[in-house]
C-alpha cells in the first residue's frame, strides 16, 4: 500500500514577509523564496544560512566555500506587516 502524504496547507505564501519567532535566527525578518509543501518547510532569504565546502572535482575546478539558505519549519515564522515591521498572530 502506498503512503501518500497530502499537500499541507500553509499559513504563509510565497513572497510574503515573515518574522522568525524561534531558533538561532529569532527576531530576523525576511521574504519567503521557496515553499516545500511535503515537509511543511520554507526557505526565507538571509535566514538559516549554512556554509558548504565543495571539493575540487578535477584540475580545472578549484574547491569552494559557499553559503546557502536552508529550509526552516513553517511553524517557526509568523506573518509580518511590511509597513511597520510588526508581527501579528
């Protein structure tokens, strides 16, 4: 039997401004860039930044250190008013 997960309804939408209410980035404000419905996670610009080390593949490619935005759970953010930057439940 297949285990089908339903598409989770989110309280936030793509492009909205949100404020992080818990975790290491608590209090930061950013705009939603991507929504991952199956895992109920979102990617917010300049929030939950992770450093990745990329190994050199061949002689022409050098190794790199890049920073990327990792997803956070949608329950950790609330919608934020863009004019006054006030977050309401």
